[in-house]
């Protein structure tokens, strides 16, 4: 039996599409569960809309959400940002 991945390495759209396929969900059925429109979900999957806010995502599964969390935390630590930039920056 295949083990479910805790986190996705793919971007938001492909991750949503893969999860929908794994769960056997259509855009309409996912729309009912999420209270988002099927058209909007289709746009997200195909990259025609920006990745939704954290309030919409609400899941660490998505790479974009994890990057936002890291960015928010780093912004509160300017000394660490400077140290990392000096070490890995140009």
C-alpha cells in the first residue's frame, strides 16, 4: 500500500489536481466541500489565479503555505536574515 505524503513538493495547482485525483473528486464535489466555486478551483489548478490566502489553504501540505510561514518568521528576525544573506547571498 502506498504511503500518503505529508507534504507536497509540487506547486499549489498540481498538488490540488493530484489530491483531487487520489480522492476521486471532481471540481464540483470539491467546490461543495470547500465552498469555493468549481470555476475558481479550475483556475487555481491551472495557475490562472494566484495561490489563495492562508485562510483558504489552511494546510501545511502545500509548499506555498510553508514558504509563507517561513518568510513571516524570518521577517521577525532581521539579524538572522543578514547572517544567512552573508553566508549564501551574492
